[in-house]
């Protein structure tokens, strides 16, 4: 059987993106051999002839240990000569020990135990290797094979659909000379944990994952990822080791998209993608595309190519973004380095209407076939009716009128991570921020929901989850549509660009367009921001909120949100995150940049906002779980789960902002000087990573170059203590000093005592600033930094004469209780 290393989904989709449910097959008049193979793989069943008793069998795959102690097993019928699955019923057990603390904590959140050790009574296996042969010695004569098939045959057949696409890729992608890819999917049925999945896929960046479908208290479905990690044999390898790490099987350096836009909802697109293959032998290409778009034709050099359009697994991250998968089956394998032009024809109702003359694309998934955000050149042509204004990412290079249509060309001025557009009948205005042209397009009103007193719409998930989500909104009072104030929005945007470009380097694009988007959240695209209608409304006209939320509501919509989205032009657009574990960086950096602008204008409001985040992180969710249990920022979108539907928003934005505040605090408290120093570091980061991806580790290394020696823990030029304890940790400790004594020494007064970190776990390391209170100075005076290492740390510190008291972090630069 042809096998190979394949990376079948984009980094944003991760492994669970490949789980599929019902699908639509399309193709040439005569189905290709690959399509026939796929049909077999997704409908293969078990038979009495392949049913056996099995005893004392074991499957060891990397970290996964599965034992089949006693029961019956039936193998699936061979496809192309290969047995690819089996159904087991009896007594079995699975054991999996997560490799690190973060994954143990994640597993414990969902299963109550940090180790997966579960007895199961049924298991369905799918594999692309010799698993069937490996089990052969443990097989015994069957007892009642007909009854077994009668009972489990239909279940086994329906489960075959899940992995068909992955197996098709394994059958058809044939990189020369590469290691065989190892693929195993096991779906277990256990008494304690119910039905759950374990995957081992050597072609993915994180090869092992464990997941289960789970519901929130409100009935919303999430495909919860309990664990995702490198497999044992890949751990300890340097991350840059290209030889062993899977690379993206192909990239798309160039898009040419010609779209006919038919308001309010429809669009038809001819899209040509330049596909650059990075591995030999690739035949099966997988793309993401909005589920509201139907592909009618895919061609390669003018010849139709077979494709399959699948639905994403319900509750998965892919599905929550509104996307499905399109798999293209090429007639012949591609070679590494080869560029190929693939043309897609597709269309559908991908645009959303919000009333007030607003149409936008983005809430209903991504409008062109892609593999997650990646730096790419876009050439866009739009045809749309007269009387409308269309705004797109990039630069408008030509526009004309042809009959009843307007035709406009937009080109990216540099590679950008994604392309979007917005269509409306707007009230427009323009201004300059330095060399950057800022255009603001407000609707003639706000969305119907806001105007008529209907409840606000359910929160739309932004395409890349880059927007704010406001958790508390109550229905507005009934009445006439309130007037928007685009001029105020424009002023905010100009101020944000001026503030940030002075500190981070020039604005990454020639222009910025701000257009109104319904709902309480916003999205940033390169050079184009879809800004919440709430920002366009004066404070008094927004839906009322509880008194406790009033100040934050005003801070968010009058100040933070616009700057946050403008800051994404640098963080998220100009520089892109590397993988899902790095996405938090973009939110944290964009938000903290916005917070530093707020601080410069109104320091007290800045402090109250940080305090609100702190309180928010310490509260419990409706299930009675503390937000620290949702996990570390580096779990990325996995933080949002059936246990914490808003986990990503809360942890990445709020804890993420606090992590930035702590890093900046290391430079010297919450002073203007430390803000300037922190911005200097961020500017150098921008210069270094412009147009590229950045990881959490890159960020750590860049900071290590910049931070003073006094912040070295145990003498190492390393911020590992911060990234291990705080970035990859979840603690919000309590901190106090105990047993403080002041004693006169020849060189002056010395304070000694014990620094206590409570509710922190045993190995939390924190650099804690201590201040003194003296009778003479009205304000606390900085005395020094102590590394708190674990629960108790004794210290000695020279302090000024007359010190009466030691204060722990009086200016609140540490996230603590
Ligand atoms: Zn954001």
C-alpha cells in the first residue's frame, strides 16, 4: 500500500478538522479511481468471516497503550488489498500519560484525572499500517460471528466514514523515500467517560490527540480537545528540525479571485490558486471553505478534477468558524517545488445582511479555499451593482463602470494573511493619519436588532476569532434607530494610528478602511476593519448594561476596541501567529497596546480596566469552575470548550493582557519609562518578524535579548521561569511577606523575611518587586526584586534607613489575588 507523510489540514484546523460527517461527492462523468477508493473507504463494513475471539492482545503506539483483554473482534473488509479497521467488543483498557503539566491539567478538566486510564467495552479502530497482522497471534476461533455482525455491523459501517479522507490521503499521497505515516484512530465506548476518540497521526504538527463531543449547559456542542501533544519519539527534538517535523504539504503563494457580488447575500467566484507543493507525490489536497459556498467545478490546466466537499465535524473549531472542507483529488502526483494553477468555481449565500445598508463577508466562514491564515498575495476583482460601495483588503488599483455593474480591482501591497471585503450603502468620510489614508464608512443606521428593541443577535464568531466578544448585553429600549457618529470613530482610529505608528513603526499598509459591522464584536483584516456597530453609537444610545458593567462598556466601545483592532494591523496582520498555541500572543499584544494608549490618556481608567480583568479571571463560570481551570493561554482556541464556551476570549485577552503587563513591569513598574522601553522591544520585534510568523518561543527569545541581568533566575540568561510558570501556567497566586525583621548592619538597614506564594502550585516562580514604607517618603520606594520560588522563599534586602514596613508589589504589576 502506498504510504507517506502527509499534512492534510492547515495549521488552524489541526487534527480534528479532518473528522468529517456527511459529504457531497462531485467529479467527472466517470468517477476517478481515487473517488472510487474513497467511496469504498467510507462505507467499508465487517463480516462474519473476519470475526474472531481475541485474548490478551496489546497495541502500543508511541504514548498510547491499548489492551484488548477478552472479547470479540471483527476486521473490516479489505480495500485495495488492505485491512484498515476493526470493531471490538469485550473487556479492554487504554492508558495514556500526558507529557506535560498543561496537558495533564487539560485532561483533568474533562475527565477528573490527569492520566487517561479507562476501561472500555467497545472500540472501533482505523489504521493505515499492519495493525491487523499485529493482532493475529491473539486471535481465537469465533463463538457466534453472525450474532456479532448482526449487532455491530451497522455501527462499524457508519463509523468508517470518519477517517475515509485521511486514509484516502495515505493511499494516494506517495512521497518518495519518506517514512511511512502512522495513522491510528480509536473510538472507545467506556462506562465512565462515554464515547471518546484517540488519534495518532504522524503527519500532523501534534501527532497525538484525545477528544470528545460535549455540550454546554445551554446545549451548545463543542468537540472538546482533552489533549494534544507531540508523540514520544518526536519530543525533545529541536523545534526547527525540518527533517523530522512535518511541514505544510503545500502552500498557496498567490490568489486571483474574480467575484460577482449580488447583494444582499449571494456571490459567485472564479478563483485561481497557485499551489506550491513542498513534498513529492502529493495527490490529495485539502482546503477549508465556508459551508455556505458550493463548489461546482475544479479544473487543472482546463481539465476538470475530482473533488469532495465535506462537512466539518459538529462542534469542532472548524465548524464553529463556519467552514467545511474541500478535498481535491489530482489525476497525477505533484513534485516538490512544483507550482500548479488550480481553478475553483463556486458560489452561495456567504454574505450576511444587517439592515441599514450593511453587507459583509466573514461571519459565515471564509469565502475562498484556503488552509488557514498564511502570508499570501491577493489579486481581487469584484463586480457589483451600481449604488453600492465595496471595500476590500489591499489597494484599489482600478475601477470602472460596465453596464449596470461596477468593476473594481484590489491588490495586496505586500503578502497578507487573509483577504476580505464589505459592501454597503454608506456615509463615508476620510482623514489622514500621517501618510495613512483613513476612510470611515458608517451605515445610515444601525442593524435592525439595535434599532427595534429586539434582543441582540447571537454572537457571530469572527472568521479567525480575532474579535472582541462582549459577554453582557441586554435588549435595547424600543424606539427609532439611533444616529451613528462615524466622525468620532474616525478620530479614534487616527489617534490610534498616530499613537501606535510612533511606537511600533509605520502603519503596515497604505490605507485603512473602517466599516461598521453588526453585533458587539469586531474583526481586523489587513487594511480593513469591521468595527462593531456599538462603536459607531454614542454611549447613551447603546443597549443598556448592568451598572457594574457601565464603565467598562464605555471604555471598551469608546476607546479600547478601535485601538485593539488597529493594533491587530501590526499584530496578526503585519506579523502572523505561527500555530494555535501562539495565537494568544496576537490578542495579548493588540490588547495591551490598546491598553497602553488608554494608560497614556487616562492612567486611572487603565488601572480600573486591569483590575476588572483580574476580577473577571478570578470569578467562577456558571458551572462553578474557576477560569484558571480553563487552561494556559497557550492552549489557544482549545480554551473554548463545553466547560468554558468563552474560555479563549477570557483567558487569551484578559490573562494575556496581564502577562504583557507583567513583562512590562519587569522593566520597572507601571511607569512611563517602562511603557516606552516595552514599546521599543515591540518595535524591534515588528522589524524582525514583519511579513512572517512568530511563535511564543520566538517572543520569549526576543525578550531574553532585551531584559536586564537582574531578571535572570539562577543566573541563566533566560525567561524560562516566566514562560514555564506564567505563560504555560494558570496560577493566580496570593502573595504576602511574613516574619519581616529589620536589623542594622555596618552598611545600613537590612530587611529579612519570608515571601509566601499561596494557591500557586509548588513550582511557580515569580519576580516580585518589594517596596518600603518610610516615615519621610509619602510614596512607597522601590527596594528590590526577589524571586519567589515555590511556596516559601526567605530573603534579605538592603532597605533605606527609617523603613517601617515592606510592601509587596504596591503598584499591581503582578496578576495575583
Ligand atoms: Zn483581537
